[in-house]
C-alpha cells in the first residue's frame, strides 16, 4: 500500500473510531474494553480466513498465548476491568 493510500485509510479509521468512541462513552464502555474487543475481532477474523496461529502472530503482533485467549473470549464477557 502506498503512503497516500495508507494516510487516507488511517484518516477514515480515525473518523470511524471517533464515532465509536462517542457511542462507547455514552454506553459506559471503556477504551480498554474497546481495545480488547478490537483485538478479539481481529484475531477471530484472521482465523476465519484460514490463517494459522503463527501467521496471526506475525500479522497482529500478539503472542500465541494471547491469540488462544482471544479466540476463547466471549463478546459478552464482563468488560469491567
């Protein structure tokens, strides 16, 4: 991806995150919980694409232990940490 496309993508994501942040603040969802949910969604999506745990590790930067934990997490887990 060229730097212009990357910059545009990051700008679009920042705008989307701003909207999500406003929604989460009104609902009492912490930023820490949002990060955990984003990580879980990212890892689950990579797994659905058929990626191995090793490839997920390389693409995400998460440890294998964290990847296994995220794959076991339930979206409805208590987010009060």
